C-alpha cells in the first residue's frame, strides 16, 4: 500500500541526493549519489509498508542512499541502496548482529520485512514491561 509516508520518503531521498550529487559532498572525498541510486531508492521507498516505522533517509560516503530504522543503539536496521539491483543491510537486535545482501526487484525482500517487524515488536515489548 502506497501513501503519504512513501511520498515523503521519496521526497527526502531526492533532497539528500541533490545535496550529495557532487564528489566530496561530505568534505572528505565522498562519492556523489548517482541517478541510479536515487531511482532505486525511490522504488525502495515505494516498497516500504505504510503503517510501519518510518525510516530516516541519509547518504553514505560510497554514494549509496540509506534507510535506517532506529529505536535505540541496540535496535537498529540500516539498508544501503546503491542502484545496482541489490540491497545491503545490517541490523543490531539486542546482542544479535545480522547482515546480508538481497536482490531488489521493486518489492521489499521478506528478510527486511521480518527485521523491521522485529524492531517494532521489541519496541512494543519494552512498553509492555
């Protein structure tokens, strides 16, 4: 389901890509965010389930755009979008560290859906105690 959250995420990705569109945008030699990375980030933003936690959008020095779900230092998921048809991700859930690479074909990979749900679930558990 596509809604205002997805539109806002796409807009945020566009704003960040524009700010980071030249080499060295960070003052330390970062790669520019490419048009391919932005196009894939827009598609990824559309694939995020509405009603879920809203991720922060950022840029990495290697030119990727990132989507980060962050509840605490021990409850976080970061997904890097480079524009090559793959998503690189890393999560920290308590003491468990999970990382990997998934193909991206305009649909959210199930492993990422599950990780986002686990972050939401852990947050709900912390409120119920």
